[in-house]
C-alpha cells in the first residue's frame, strides 16, 4: 500500500448535482495530482497542487476545482455533474513531483 | 505534445515464463521520466519501475526490468518468472523533467491487459 487514501470508495450522483472527493496524501508528500480514468482508458490529468496552490491543469472545464490543505490532504469538487463524468477518480501524491503514488480511487457514477 | 502508445491491448503468459510489454512514446524533449504502473482489479495504480532518460542503464526492480531505447523512443517492460499476482492492466507513462505548469502531469498509454495462465 502507498499510504494514500481516498474517500468515498464509490458513490452515485444524479446529473446536475455536485460532488466532493477526498484524498489524504502519503506523509511527507507536498504535491497532489488528480486524474480521471474512464472505463478502458488511461488516466487523464485534471490538475495538480503544490503547497496549497494549483500549479498545473489539464483540459477540464472550470466546474472541476480543487483544494489542498496545510496537512496536504486534498479535495476534488465537481459541479453540475454530467453523465460523462462517470469514471474512476485517482489521487496521487508525490514527494518530488516526479514519481507519483496513487490511492485506491473513487468510482463515481452519474445517472 | 507528447504521446504514449501501447500497441498490445492484451497479452498472456504462462506462469514462471517471461513476457515483454511494449511502449513507444513521442517527444521533442531530451530530459524526461518514464514509468510502468500496474493496475490490478482492485483499481489501485501501483508504481512498478521508473527510468530517467539521462541514464543509459536500464532500470531493474526484482523480476521487472526495462529495455529503454532513447533513440527509438521505446520503453518495454520485461516480467521474468511471471506469477499469478502479476495479472493486471499495465500502463506506460511519461513525465517531462520540466517542472513548470502542465509539464508536471503524467501522460499515459491506453494500457496492456496481462493474463497469467497457471
């Protein structure tokens, strides 16, 4: 195990709702990244935080937002959920920004 | 933009035998990192091995080794003495060595599903 935890494990939401996913980084890791993995695909980068500041973002709309807290835990917020947002959401922490250690993921289903 | 290609959607190997998974990438950068990750049915992405582009020596981690051919932009993973627990989806990923903005992201291939037959 990597020491990165995510909650919840699964959740089901309705289109138009909002969701918050949580990630607890491995101790000593000050960088956290979030990825979306659709079924049968590789992960797609959403954004990265370093010391509570967003310092990189992929091609995701502004309704995907995040936070990193002083203890380096993190949240991913998605507003106005769409059916295509159904995916596995992966959080990864890193001590250096290079190698990334992943949590078990949150499976989001939007109906 | 960088891309990563895994041309083998599925592979299988007999237990105790050796299998090689292929990965090619495209980049104009000279300094970067390459990774192989394993994703078992439990979904957790597990780092298997990493290679720094400036190192000529191929990385090795126990039964896992890579064949890094920088000029050919090829990065294959060899699994020796395959075990049932090696069955998983394997992803190849690229990361720029540049530390600014979106260069920090991992760029992923589509994965290779590896089955290990007893």
